[in-house]
């Protein structure tokens, strides 16, 4: 990846790989007269851990809403594994797993019923769904909570269940919008580590939106989004070198004029 590419130059230089996990090209979006995204382009290759780094209000959630088709893309294009989200929504969304910033479990249903319901929405048969759910809960150490109402889970446990749910239909791309907000340090670390294992062992591509620098590894593909614009695109190491900074915190400050949190 190149460093400090923005706008048209970024898309012309980076959007060249056949069927990346995610390709966003020249996407803009506005709420009335307020522009939330301004000519945003990025590419995430399959099997990579990508970080969308930006402060609150940078446009991360708006971009996720466009990727997941909560909002229609009116300017630019978004493709998941080669399928345009606005032209082939069924094919694109079948390859996509989503964890939203807001908690989305039904708190009155058991963990098992939350997951089985989601599996049914993806057309997974009841028997196969149960096998997948038990296997996935075992992976995150929550089989003993399967019959409990979701409201009895801790925040970190809820997040793990939401990640399990997002992966039940075996997508190739997982997008997570500020998934560790409100969690303690230990829970945050456990969630990040679990998702990194998915990338390493299953080849899932991940787009992880955050404003927290300690969730970034040096080799991660990092896209810095600030006030709706992409300011930098490359590995964390490349961004540090390209800004002649001593670390990612200083690089972010030099790029944006603001300070990110740890």
C-alpha cells in the first residue's frame, strides 16, 4: 500500500486488485447540506485486518451504513468480493458479516435463540444451524451461556455473541463499527485477539473501525478518515514512516491535527 494517498490518486493507485474483499471508490454522502463523506476510496484485500481509524464524527459509521446498505450509495461505488452493493445487494450481503456499534441482540431471547433466528434469516437449516451455533459458541467459550437470556451477559460476552452471529453464514468479509466501545481493557483485548485469529486461521477479511490506537498492530492496513476524507492509506508502519513520526499516535496527530485515544 502507498502512504498518504487521497481522493482520485488513492483510487487510481490502489484499486487494481481483482476481487478484493472490499472496494470503495469515490464515495461521497451528505445529510442535507452537511457532507459526511467526501470522495472516499479504499481497498481491503482478502485475508487482511484493516483498520478504519478516525475520531468520533469522522464518517466511519456513515461509511459502514453505506457498505451494509442501510443507506443507498448515491455517489461512487462499493463492492464486496466483486459484487456492487447497489446493483447486486443479495450477492454482496451474503458475503458480508456485520457487527454494529450499538448492541443488537434481543435481550429477552436466549443466546441460542438469538443465533438460531439469525441463521434462519440466512436460510440455514435448523439442524445445520444448531451445529454451527454450538461450534461457534465453543470457539468463544460461551457454550455454558447458550440457554441464558442475552441480558445476563456482560458487555464483552455480548460482543462475542454478536461476532458469532455475524459469522454464522460464513462470510468472507467482516465489518465491525467501534466494536469495543464501552468495554473494559481486558474485554477489549479479548475481542481484538479473537478477530485477529479469524483473519489468521480462516482467511476472513476484517474492516475494524476504531478511534483507539492500541487496537492497531504495525502490519495492519490502516485508513485514516478525518472529517469525511481519507488522509492516509497504508500499513501502520508505512504511515509512521511517511509522516516521519516516532509512533502511530504522533503520525495520527500530524495527519489530522488532533489526538487519538489509546
